């Protein structure tokens, strides 16, 4: 098993939901003793039973996995699939309910920004503290500290308490520590969601280097499929606590997207849905969105996507436009489209507006877009959103072959440009 760094057999993790326990140790003991004797729990309310209060949820349900030395393993899945729970168990943050885990080496982990940092300590002191927690001696940390500080790009602030760091500085220092310490297994949970693009690129390069050149094992959770493609050599897909795929990165992404095809629907009701910001829906309120020319929003690239928006004008906002911010199902951006002015906001009236969006340049696959209604500031082209759809709106484009060439989206992206025109030979 020298080449096997992680081995997981029938791993399960159960959580209890709802109200658990009494308010005091005495109440807990009374409840336990009553259940032990088959009596009624004295701490339950009227018409309440223990089984109705205590519900369980299996975050992981029978995971079997083996990871070799030098592998960069991606872990993907929808929110609540069990990704973070798996990493927390591997990092010994929480214990499994059932199953066995073998770890062949030390584990360094970043489960969220600044995990294990103490706000009152300086950046330098936190480097030593993190190293000590991970089993490093002071001498070992001394030999690496200059490299860690240089990589973190925080040298100017390294002797400042980290409670004064921005979230970007936090993640830079935390990643620098985790990636430089001599652990055989590196566990990362969506850590690149914070930080500038230049640093994200440097982090991906570092993780790829420790896997390929240093023989260390990397486990990486992300919703950004572009980083999964760039870093990982293998990928697993989790769905509702179960592992539904283990294999190549591209096939795993396809399985992940296929598992989420149930998001397709013809109409979206936003009338009572909460907005992401309290500024939305105050002047103009989107009530409903509906696809008109299809029973289900599945299209060929030569077809048009026709949709209708039902909206209410609350304040006079001037000229209104619609924007679609389009993403491929793996969260990578595909592009943006805007309408011309379609209406003025009529105060106190409910309106319906119909639009057409041509799909001829989209490659086959699953997509979603964010819908917003906006105005332009009087001085120029500044976009001022007045309301947005409260959730992603999903549609699909059927894949097809053009001139005997099958589209390879992982290399060419989501947009098919028009053919190149020959002007002269």
C-alpha cells in the first residue's frame, strides 16, 4: 500500500437535524433516563415525540475511494452533496459515523479561508503555529518561512495581526502555509474563490507542481470547472452523499451536469422570491419569466429562444433594458446579451414584454442565465440594475455536427463563431 495515500471503505456520516438536547446537563440526564426506562421524555412539549424532534440526515452514505501518490483528485457535486463533509473527515475535523479510512502520511488542509489562524497573532506567528499543528519543528519552518512569505505576497503586513487582513490577504497567507509545509496530502475546499486572478493562477500552478513534481496527493473541491480541468488528473462526482462517478475529468463534468438536468422548467415565478440585494425589486419588480416557443427549453443552435417577462413598475425609472448573463452548466461564463430599450416604467401597472434571443453561436450543452432589468445612467453607459431573477434560468442546446467536425468544448469553449469567409485565393 506504499503507493496508496488515501483508502476509504464504506464511509458514512450521519447528522442529527432539529432541536437536540436540553438546555442543561440535568435536563439531558433526565431525558436520557426516561428513554432508557421507556418513559415519556419530561423535556418534550405536548403532542411531541422523541422521533419527531430528532431527525437524521446522511451527509455521506457508503463512500469507497482510493487515491494514489501524486494524484490530483477533483471532487465535484451540487451543494449538499457531501464534498465538504468528506474533506472534514479526512482532515480529522469531524469523525465518521461508520466506515474506515487509511491515510499514508500527514495531511495539511484549507477548508475555508484562514482555517486555524488566530486573529490576534501576526502573520508570521500564525505560520509557526500552523506548522506546529501540522507536526513541523521550528527548525523546519525556519527553512521555509521566507519562501512562504514571498509566495503569500504579504511581506509588508507579515508582522501585523491577521484580524486586520482582508479576505484576500487571509487566503493568500493560508494557502502559502498549507502548500509549503511538508505534508504528503494536501486538502483544499473552494479556497480559490477568494483572491485576485493572478494569485489564483499562481495557486493552481503550485498545486499542479506539488502533485506532478513533488509526488504529493491533492484533493480539491470546487464549483469552478475551469480550475478542476486545469489542476486535476482524475475526478469523482458526489450526489446526495453517494459517489456516482469516478474517472476522467471531462466524463465526471458531463455526469455532474447530467445529474442536474432536472433544473429545466418552462416558467419561473419570482413574485415572492427573495432577491440577492435589498435594492432589487424596489423600482421595478420581475414577477414571472416564461419560455414561449417550447414546452421544455431544449433548442437546436439554429433556433431562437423566445421568452416573456411579466413585471410591475413601482417607480418611474426611465428607459428599461434586459440583460442575460449566460453561463455553461459548469459555471464558466459563455457571454452576455442585452436588449434595446423595450419600455418605460409605468408606475403601478403590470406589464408583459416578449423577447427573442438567437442561439446560432452557442455550442451544444446545458446552460443557465441570470436575468436582470436595468437602466443606463443619464451621463453615459453605466449599468444600473433595478431588479433581477431570483434564481438561475436553465436551458439546453442540442449538440450537432458541423462539416464532420464534432465540437470539443473543453478546448474551444461555448461559443461557435461564424465560418471564416475566403475573400480571394
